[in-house]
């Protein structure tokens, strides 16, 4: 999803948690979207329905990209 707000673009990827491998592919996919839109920072919203999940917000460095991920 691309959010245009006050002249700025924000790239947001939304995923349902389906395991680590799927999650890592989502991070790489977001990095590709950031390349396409000439952005260095993107956002990932992960929906995790596991009872033992770790919720919160963290920052991930992937190459020269900054991914801000929220797990809910």
C-alpha cells in the first residue's frame, strides 16, 4: 500500500504471519518496493494470530533500507 500524505509517500506492506521464511520474503518484497519508489524507509504491519506472539514495533536494517515493523 502506498500512502500519500502531505506531499510524501509512505510504502506499507501488510502480511499475515505464516512463519519465518514467509516473513523474510515479505521483508525482501518491501525492500524491492522501496527501490521502485526510490525510498529508503518502509513500514511493515504483521498480523500474528499465534498465542505466543511477541507484539511491538522494531526497526530492521536490510541492506541500505530501514524497515519499521509492527507486529499485532
